[in-house]
C-alpha cells in the first residue's frame, strides 16, 4: 500500500511538471493577446474602482479596512465563481500598491497571503499586480514594471485555496520615439519633428542614421546658444527643458534648413518625459528648431514563458 501511495505521488508530481510548460505557454498567449487588443491596460486585469459597498463582501481585518480609506482602491476578479479576487490598494507619492488576495474556490471568500515581491519597491511606481485566467484557471501576476524595452512578471496559479508560483514571463517591447514638443523659428521648420525623432532613436540605440556620411562629429561650441544647457527657442519652457550629459554635436550636410545638430539627454524634472532626448538644429550660430523627443514602449515584440 505504501509503495502504491509513493508511486501515485510521483505520478502526480510528474504530471504537474509536464503540465507546467503548457500552462505557462497558455499564460503567455493570454498576455500577448491582451497587449495586442489593449496595450494600455497592462499585463493583467487591475479591475475597476471599488466602493465601500463593494469591499463589504470581503473578510478584511479592521486595520486593512481603515487603511483602504486613504488609498485608491480597485477590485478585480478572474476565474469565475471559483476563482480569485484582488483588492489593489494604491497610495502615497510613490504610488505603492498593497494587494489583498482572496480565493472563492470553496464557495466562500477566503483571504490568501499575497506573494512577497523580490524587492518591496517593485510594487511602487511602474510595478503592477493583477489577475488573469488561462487554461480555465485564475492566476495572480506580479510585475516589476521593467526598464526600457524589457518587463519581467511572476505568475502564481490558483490551486484551490492556495497560490503556487508557476511561471516567469518576459515581455520584450518595441520602443517608439516621438517629438512631443517643438520650438521653431518659423512654423514650417516644425516639419523636422519626425526626423528629430529618428535621430534621437539613433543616438539612444546606436542606429545607423547618425553614422551616415551626412553627419560628422563636431566640437561643442564654447559660447552662444549651443553652449547653454537651456533648450534654444523654448522660451519660458527652457526652465523645464535643459540638456544634461551626455550630449553630441554633428555637422550636417544636405539639410537646407540646418547645418549643425545638437542632441543629448534631457535633464530630469517635473514635466519632462522619462528618458527624453533633446534635439536642437542650428544654421550657423543661429538656432532654428528644437524638439523634445519622448521614448515610450510600443507593441509587445515577444512574450516568452519560462516554467518556474
């Protein structure tokens, strides 16, 4: 009898191990489809804003219920009547999240311990939590928000009244560069905005455009507008947009409106897009156009699942 129990346990573990890659592929497919249909909504469902009446149905500790009053609260559900519920409480200047998870598997609403993140700060800023479903089972997703074109997420699948980490998901995004602000000596020079975005992408990512023979490295001016940190032609906005190290200067051939390009990182501060690039064009010593180029994540290029 004992041998039979051991064999059964081994068979169960083997079946679970074999099923994990398939389930992780299903999770990856669900996330990819979500990003394709509504990229702005994130990797998983964060639900809708929750009222006190919505929260009354959950067995919350008095301290938790009091803390929720000072937070922005959303309620998400996944997996149907036997699935999971998530109360996502966001608060503070750093937009930190405190997920409260509940299982509905038994027909009753029972609290679950939310998995601890690898770093507590992963739940702040761009970090995210949410619910989803794949292969008929609900899962809890925890993301660090990532950096640049890469985001990592951990997947915890519902198993009755518990959660088990099942997968690690890597999402590789395309990066889009767009001129969001333009300051031009004449309106027609603002047409150079799309070119400024291409140059910014090349400068940031090492693309071929700035390696073209039409661009040759130039020394940074010692005086004048091109030596000032302020973005030229920006007027009052020059208090917001200023060059920071590093930056580069190029002489340009074949561009009728300009013969010098200055490009560099934007100094971080209020009103400045993260990782913004500043592009300034000159004709001789005279600035003719300046652009603020923002870098944003575009579509998901790849979603890769790895069983835990």
